[in-house]
DNA sequence: ACTTTTTCGGTACTAAAGTATGATGACAAA
DNA sequence: TTTGTCATCATACTTTAGTACCGAAAAAGT
């Protein structure tokens, strides 16, 4: 792709070069009689080739693109993404059962409900709940729920 | 980057041009043995000014300023603008006391706490709470709390 | 194989929550 | 004045929650 383009350029420049040489010869022949026309001749050549150089350069040089990055601030309302506070959760050092029960507590389930849900006896739930309260430093399920929500350890 | 590559091309073309001119001159000189120092001089001028033109062009080339607008997302924590669901609240038809008690319930207070807080007897709180449950169609304080939060009638 | 820890379950008891019913006084509407 | 509603309080009772202490089985270290 670029190779073809380059080849075309080369051909073009070759042709231009040829024409220039002939033109040069023609001018030289025409002003041959006048010896002091050399300066004018050289000047013309200089001007012409300078222009040629500029033209070649503009043709060859890919346009300089100066990218100006303008940061447009878009305010996005974040949908309150809930993330459990792992730090606080680990501080409490709850085991999996206790945490499971805490979540069910927060849903408003009674001990009996939880027992049925987890296929455990009411006694077991009671002990788990009591241990949970000790670890959370509360004395009732409602306090446990509110505290858990405050600490963001449950949804 | 690409500029350098282009420059290399230019140099290459310039060299080819120069070599061609010199080759031409050499051939001319060899076969004609004429005093044609003028041609060499003109060729040199041509080559020099071509290169000069190219150089000038690359220097003068104004960079195209391309403005790229980058959208930068800024996440804003929406302050969870809580608004109590007045509609649902009116549906429940709670009186001021019951609603007051509901709010205290949600904070994890016991009946005794609420009684002390509102300067009422435990009995009164119990009746209010019971009536509240009837209106909310629940059977325990935890259910009442979760339902109230679901309906967004309390914070 | 042994300890230790975790998990589960039980008993017994106390405390709190929840239900049912009724009484009292205040206060507004008829 | 009477009526009715409402908030308050009480009694009596049932249910649930919570505490304390203990024991057994399973899992996990050692």
C-alpha cells in the first residue's frame, strides 16, 4: 500500500527531475551568450529548488497532528453500591453459622423460623444467637440488627 | 515517530537526487571534457536549496490541532436522598404515637426503653406496639422493622 | 491416637415480647 | 348532655427471646 505510493512518488520525482534537467539545459542554452546572467540563473535555480523542496516536503510529510486532550467531566450518579464492610466483619470474628443466623435475624425471622430454615433445633439457634450477641456486644436481636446495619456487615 | 521516517525518506530522495546529478555531471564531464563547472555549481545549488526547502517546510509546517474530547467519568456518591414514602405511610393509618414508637423500635429499643423514653408505662407501649403490629400486619418487632424499612416509611 | 476446636443439642430458668380484655379520663362532635 | 373516639394504664396470660451451664459428636490439628 505505502510501497505503491512511494513508488509512484519516485516515478513522479524522477520525471520532474528529468524535466528540470531539460529546462536547465534550455535556460543555459538560451542565456549562454550573456555571461553575467549567471547570478540570475543561479538565483532562479535556488528559488525554484527551494520551492520544489518545500513542495516535496509538504507532499511527503504526514501532517503534524497535535492532539489536545480536553477532559470533559461527566458526573455519574452511582447507584449506592452496597459493599459489606469486611474489616468490621472480621473484627467481630463471627463464624459462618453465626453470620448466617445474623442475616436471617435481619430479615425478621424468629428463632423457630431460623431453626426450621437451617434444619437445626431451637436450642442450637438460641446458643448461636447468644454467642452472636456476646460477640456483637448487644443484648437483643433488634440491637444486633441495627448494629449490623450500622457497621454495614449485612445488607 | 512518523516525522522521523518521513525525514529519512526526504534524505533518501535528496541523496538519490544528488547522486543522479553527480552521475550526470560525471558522464557529461567525461565525454565532453568541456569547461562546464557552471553545471556542477548549478546542480549543487539545486541540491542545496532543495534540501533547504524541505527543511524550511518541515520547520514551518503548522501542526494541525486536533481537539480530542475525552469524557472523564466522575462518580458521585448520591447521598441516598431518603424520602419517606408518604403514600404507604398513610395507607397504614398509624397515629402519631404508633409512628413514634415504630421509629424507636427500628432503633433497637426495647419496650421498657421506649416507655422510659416517652414517659409512658410499659403497658401502654405494649398496647401501642400490638396495635402497630395489627395495622402493619406483622407479628413481631423485627418483622415490623424490616417491613417499615422495605416500605421506606422510616429511615 | 490424642487433644482441641467447632458445631450441635439439651435442660432449666429469667426476661422480654406479644395477646386479650377491660377500665379510666380527656376531648371533640352530635 | 350524651356519644364516641383515643390515648393511657392495668391485669392476666401465652409465647418468644435470651442466659447459663452442660454434654455429645464431628472436624481439625498435633
